């Protein structure tokens, strides 16, 4: 089993990122379940705008797409900006849109059999709205969602504390992160042994 996380913070490395921290915590749970993990900070790559598999010379997406194709589980980790996923996260979804034209010999999307999950951080309400937006997009793109496919933390409204500034994850976040990893891994293993039928 392999899990790939796209961290969709607006801040390039080496800047600290709450989204990256929560993604790392999710991936640590996957690792404890025997899953190989990789984390990619999307903003550090030249992901061109568009909805094609390859948008031309210099486009970083084809190499990143290959990582998606090799993964059994995809995690999108995003901050909340103005009540929405980050623009970087939207860019990743737009590039994944090309998969709607990519099928196997039985007409199934290549993303069938892959499991998706979401991690959200922010200093405002909106984690449910952001996760529901991402859930719908990921499902449209052929990914499967296990129960409790999101973990999130939002700070108190009108305050400025970030997740990365906490001494550690609150127990509710840690528990939810563990459940996400256990359920996503379980579903990915089931789908690996019994792929969706052609329709």
C-alpha cells in the first residue's frame, strides 16, 4: 500500500505550515499501518493551469500524476481561505480532472480503486464546507471515500492561533486522524483485492 499527500498550503518550503503538519500526522498513522508514504508540497512545483494530463514544456504535473497513479490512497491537505480550499488545492483538483478522459481497457477510470481523504486546517469555521467540496470533487474523479475520510482543526473565530503553534494535536484531532488512516487503509486493501466491475 502507498499513500500520497498533496499539501496545498500557499507557503513554499521551508516555511512552516499547519496543513503540512496535519498531513505529516496523517501519514505517520498510515506508516504505523504498514503503508508507504510520500508528502508533496504542491506549491513548490510548477503545476500549470489547465485540465489536461500534460500542459506542455516545464509542466510538473505529469511527474506528479505518476505518483498519483502509483498510490493507493490520496490525501489532500488544505488550509481554509475565505471559506474555501486554497487555490493550490483547486489547481490540483483541476489537473486531476484530466482523469475523466483516462480509462482502462474495460472503460473504468484509472482512479477507480484509489481511496481519497482530506485534512483541513484554519482559523475560522468552514472545515465541513471545505471537506464536502473536496469530497464531491474527488468522488466525481473516481476516488472512493471511507467513513470519516476527513480530519480537521479550526481555531477559535476571530483569533489568530495556527495549528502549528499548538503544543501537540488535541485528543479529538489525534483520534480522528487515526480513524481516517485506519478506515482509508482498510478500504484501499479491500479494493486492491476486489476492484470495481466494468459498467
